[in-house]
């Protein structure tokens, strides 16, 4: 039975999946006022102390030795400055849950021949620096600022020379918090406040949380109280 708060790579040598060392879901406002969701996930070490001689004869995907040579997985839109998933905001005000009422999709397969691999939603380090695509993220609020997240997608082992997205992953996260919206450092808190007032029907349910209290240049994020 699959357990929550672990990630599974279907058919790899770890049927119980991998524990998560870190997971963060946040929002981002760019200078052009576009809105994005960012997700960052990192696993514990793949190594579980079990090897045998036959392992070296297996394919890259099924070899524990190959997995352990690369340590752990990072799947992230923030680690390497990738795009994340754009939020479809309306011209008027919206509630936060309006942004997650539909499944979040990114880099849907099949891709066109002119697809720009410099504009992917998520970078991945799995068995080397590989590629991920066909992301589907379903988010459901379970209590105040607590969410269940189901995330699935496809992987291509490009680091070892493969090009096809032949492998699947999924994870089910429980009781995850939304970390808040980050906005450009060039914005004053007054400008940020005006932006959020214009776009958030539930503005009063948020507050500005200081990020770097020891720094003279104050920075904040906009987060649920």
C-alpha cells in the first residue's frame, strides 16, 4: 500500500518509495504581475544498505547501485530557477481556492518539436540531471491552510542518454501548508499591498510576514494568517 508523504518512481528498485526530506509549496509574483505556484521536493538518500552482485546487470532504472551513485532526488521549480506553474488569475478579485479548483498542469505531453527546454516548469535531479514533464497536481484544502496534494508526472533519463519520457512518478502529500506569496524585491510593501487588494477577495485573511528581520532591507511574503 502506498504511504502518504513519500514519492514513488514506478518500477524502480524501491517499491516502498522514498521518504521526503523537504517539501515547500509557495507562490510567486513576477515584475509583470503574473502569478505562479512553485513546488520544491527533495528526498532522503536512496541508499538502504542492500546490494547484490546481479544488480550491476540490471538497467539503469532498476539498478540500486546506479540510483545510490546519485544520492537523492530533487524535483523543483526553485532550485535551478525554473518556471513553476502559472496561476490563471482573472481580471477581478478571486479567493485563493479559486486558484486551485482545477488541476494544475504543466509541460503536457506530447511536446512539439519546437518545445523550448529552457522554459520547463520543474527541473529534476534523479539519476543525474534528467527531465520531467506531464505534471498533474491536484490540491484539496482539508482544513484552514492545510492541503492534500496529489502530484504525478513523467521522467526521461536524459543524463544517461535516453530521450523518451518512459518513467512515471507520483506522490500524495498530506497536511501541507501553503508558504505564502513572494513578490519582487523592488516592490515596496505599499505596492505589494495594492496588488493583493486588487486581486484577492480574501485579502483580510492574509498578513505580510517579514523574511529577514536581521537585514536592513526588509523583505516580506504575503501569507495566510
